[in-house]
C-alpha cells in the first residue's frame, strides 16, 4: 500500500430499490366465471448493504465509485404470483469503518468483524395484491397496494484502523524505520519531520506463524490535539489499537518529558487512549555506548517506574526480538 492510496474518509450516496406494485388481476378462465381476485404481491426492493471485509485496509476503492443503487422489486401478477425481489447491492468496507448520516452527522453503526453486514438503505416493501383484500362483502376488490418507496441517504464512511499496535512519537523519532524493519512494509523514511503524511500498516510475522498488525501514523507534536501539525487528523487511527508503542529517540534532550508531552496530547484528544497498554521504546539507541546507556538506565528506571521501556535500534537491529516478544505478550 503506498501513501497515495490510503483513503480513510469518503462520502457515498446510496439508494435502495422501490417495492413492486401489488397486482389487481381478476381470475378469468373458461369454465370459472367470476373467478375472483388473484393478483399477487409486489417483490421487495433491493437493500444497499455494507459488508466488512478483512482483506481491505482502506476506503480507496470507494474514492471513484460513490453512488450505489439497488434494483426495484418487480410487480405482482396473476395467479397470485409474487414479483421478484430487487437484487441487493453490497458495498465492501474494511474492518473499523464507522458509518454516519451525512446530514445529521449521527453515527449509524460500525463494522468491526469480518463478514459483518448492515443494511444502510432498506428496500421498499412490495405492495399486497388484490387477492389479500377479498372479504365477505367485497368479493372482487379492484385495488392493490403500491410498493413502498426505497430509501435514499448520503453517508460518510470513516475508517478507524483496527491495528494491534499503534506507533506514537514525535516526527523523526524513527517510527517508519521501525515499521520497515519489523514488517514487510516500505514506508518513506527521511531525516526530516513529517516524512509520513498518511498512516502505514505492516504485518509483523512472528514465531510459529503468529502475526500482528502495526500502524505507523504521522508524527505528533505539542498541540496536536488542537490541530497543530498533521498528527491530530490521524489520532483516531490509534483509538482502536490495543497497545500503544511510544517511540522516543535516544538523543532527545529529555526522554521522559517527550513521553509526557505525547501522553498529554493523547489525553487531550481522547482520554480513553490512556486506558490502553503502553510500552516505551527508546529508538536510535545505536548512538549510545554501553556506559552512557547504563547511566541513562539508572535515571530512566526512576523516572518511568511502572511504565515498561526498552532500548532499540532499527538500524543496528538491536532489541527488536525483545520488542516483538514484549508486544506479543501485551497483546495476548
Ligand atoms: N541512528 C539511527 N537512526 C535512525 C534509526 N531509526 C531511524 N533513524 C533515522 O531517523 C530519521 C527519521 O526516521 P523516520 O523513520 O522517517 O522517522 P518517523 O518517526 O517516521 O518520522 P515522521 O514520519 O516524520 O514522523 C531517518 O533519518 C532515519 O534514518 C536508528 O535506529 N538509528
Ligand atoms: Mg514516518
């Protein structure tokens, strides 16, 4: 997946099918005079259904096709024959898709499980044929019901990535580099801030075919929750992750302080983010010699107390197995 193809917000217009008209037919056969009403019911209009598909990671496929229309139900006919239902239309979306009514902005529902289906526009019911309306006093009803109208609605689809681990860090902390060494993802990496403009996902393939998904989101800076930088727009992509991996570079002037700034931004964006399990990785620690590392450890042990932290280096491939082990444990 390249960055340009990452789409996490689309507007879609959906229309369900109208129900078929019930029939007003009167039975007429050679030896059965006054055969009575035999008009069948109209068929149901097609629904528009959203369906979650675990193989989709973005809403990119909906960027160019934004209108979905289901078929109308067919009319009922003689011999109480019911009209065929209109075909349903399925719109496939990734897991973690939140569906809103565009007009009211109200959340209609979310899809989180593979194969889950939700009707977003219900097909109109078919009208009843005249055969239903025969009574003792009216043996030959010459009326039937029309089919119900379909529904038409503009919806907003918003993706909240369902990754297992979300990477949180300042720009340039080494998030994308880490993703590139523990997964097959090939995100853009460079020595300047805001290299990553859209989330990247990677799958960590782990011992005994275990796997977990890591999301690399754009860097977060102080004030991100209020809209500074670009990170705030992507913070929702870590709302669903079960574990947050904080990345603070070893050359940060004050590691604990940087961590606190990040935590504070998350809190201001959504305090529930702090209920998640957290791990701190001190990145780029190939820049430290053993002596310096030992000294830092003494200080960090005091500062971080209960919060687990570890030294890693993506470039020198240090601490990466321990990191994966730790993440796996936290996830399971
Ligand atoms: N020495 C050293 N440098 C690293 C390491 N990991 C990343 N870097 C360097 O740090 C710089 C930033 O790396 P990125 O992975 O692009 O950082 P990022 O956190 O994704 O940055 P943004 O996308 O801008 O938020 C690059 O020049 C990397 O080569 C490491 O383990 N050791
Ligand atoms: Mg990056």
